[in-house]
C-alpha cells in the first residue's frame, strides 16, 4: 500500500463520464477518496449498478471508498420545454407558469405549484445558478409575468432560485425518503442533505434512519441563507458540512460567499467537524484539459482555509477529462499542503481559538500530539478507534504526517475517509491488543522502516463501540 501525497480528501461525482469500472479504478488511483452519487439524476436501477461497481473495484484495490448519497431535496426546476434551447433576450417579457397544462411556446413551465405564492412584483428570479436573471412584473393565477434582466440559453430542468422569498418547501421530501430507503437497503450510510435550513432538518433524517435501526453519517449542505444564519446549531447536529457554493451564491450576495466559506470552515475546524468545499472548483476542466489560474487558486485557498475535502461535480460526472481533473486536484492539494506545513499559521490560529474553549481530555491529547509532531520526527499517528472522533480531533491541526485510524466498524472507516489526513484501515474480528494489531497492519502493508518513531493514542474503550474515552498517549520506535 502506498499512501497518497495529498491529505486533503477528494470527493468525485460519478456520472456518465466516470461510471465504468475502468474509470472508477482510474479515479481511485489518481486520488478519489469518496464517490458521490447525485440522486437528482438517473434511475435507482442505474445507481444500483454503479454502487456495485464502486464496491467491486474498491475491494479489489483494498481501498475504503465510501459512497456519498446526495439527496435531491426540494429543488425548484424549470419543466420540460417544448423547444430547446430557448434563447432569452435581455428586456424580453416572458411568462413562467406552474400550470401542468401546455400553454404554448411563449410560456416557461416551472415544477413548483406554489410559484405564484412565493414571488411578487419586484422579486428577482434566478435560473441556472444565476446565469439567467428575471424580474417579476405581475402575478396572475398560475402565471408570473417577468422581464429578462440577464439573458442567455435556457434548457429544461435547470434550477430556479427565489432569494429572499418564502418558498414553502419542506427540506426533506417524500422522494428523499424513498432514496434513503433504497440506499439503506443497499448498505449505504453516508448522506448529504440538500437545502436544509435548520438543525431540525438533519434530525428528521437521523430519526428516520434510527427508526430503521440504521446508523448514518449526515452531511449538511449549506446552500440557503437560513442555513448560514443557523450554522451554529446545524454544526452541533451534523456529522459534516458541505459548502455548496452554487445555490449559496444565488441565495446570498455572491460577494459574501468567500467570507461565509472561511467563517464556516473555521467554526467547523474548532468543533472537529469535517468540511467539504464544493461547486465549480475546477469547472473549466469539464471541457478543457487544464484549469484556469483562478480555479487552481480557489482550490488552494479552500485548503489553506482548512477544508477537509474538495469536491468535483460536473468535472467528473459529465466532463471530458475526469481522470486528468482528479490528478490536477491532487497536485494542487499536495503543493498547497507543503506550503502550509512550512507556514504554521493555521496551527497558531487553532491554538489561540481553542484557548477560549472548554477543553476535554481528548482535546488535550490532540494538542500534545500536535506539539510532539513539531519537535520529533514522527512517522505516523496511530489511532485505534470505535467512532473516529479522536482522529477528527488530531486532524483539525492539519498535521504533516498521516493519522492512521484502525477500526473494526465499517461505518467508522467510512467516516474517517472524509477527514483530512486520516487513512482508515478496517480490522476484521475481535481485537484484544490494539497496539499489536496496529503494528501488524503496518507490517502487512509495508508502511514503515524499522527504527521509525510513531505515536499511538487510544482509550480503554477502544474497539468496544463506545464514543470517546481517549486517555493514552505513547511514543514507540518500530522494530
């Protein structure tokens, strides 16, 4: 086994361009850590086949590659156009309609029954992440008369945003529950929840899974203004956060997105909650072999901010160069991490912020580990773990060395795959001596040279399914 050069995790959306066994294998080889399936598209039978392929390839490669189920959520979309693409000209008058009946070529259908209740004269309507902009002039019956402010080509099923409006939509839909049922039956346990507004939206899905006696890892997608306002309570309920900048950049002023991104990442880092930064990271590589300089800088800045993972959407799902895109993402991450390792600014900021917190024993041990990593030539931090929590606490300091998490729980291994610099290793069966088992696994995978120094940290409850309890820190020179 060879550990990758980059510790920032890479989430790849699997789609038509990347769903073959050959492509999945190539993505893993180039740095994919998590495979995302977008259930807004495709049939369940298609997703079942892709799930089978991902599992087959990851087993063959002896890699832990969790599958992230992206729930559709209550997305408002343009309906099916009679002719497409439809070119909207600036200053043109168009009519959006929520009527299911065909109204003629001059009407644009919208799959949202309460459209006329959600807008009023003067309201702005954004389509396709804001690339098309309309202003509401008049509301009548099921129709909304609009003026085109920013025109362009419109195709069927593009997303619609109504910033500042009450959209009367439940973040967790009946379709979401059907997708969850399907996913749980397939043995999947990682979900990203679209368009949440509060912690209660996350609780609904957790409680639904618990009613099925299933344990799940829930990623809260931050893409609405209310979610930004409620971020503190959301962080206390979510297992991870995704900053979904596409819809977020329409729901809030686009100039606010960079600062919101930095603030959310900082808050999540303090709480040791994994963060995924998403949307348009290397967008130009959907059709080009190289990214723009601005995109490369965007990825680097997200890593410097402290994100645990960076995500690719269209770039790997429908793009021309999915393998080259992942390879480029990995290269940017590797270079950025090396620079950050020499600057140490993130570590000092984290310590300063933690000084204001009420610390637990686990926090103190993670601080001690970080101090040791600054002073000694440590090869790895070894963490036998039941929940993955200790790995998260160590990971928040963005160590230069790999944190290797050992667990006999597949769910915990999946969780650790989202954490910066944490490499999960599954241990089958009961274990009486985790220290010896960790060394055995290192030898099995040829991960060290005799004489190298490692840190091992664990608790009395390690491996017994009990969260927390880390109270041991040892320095060991490997033989």
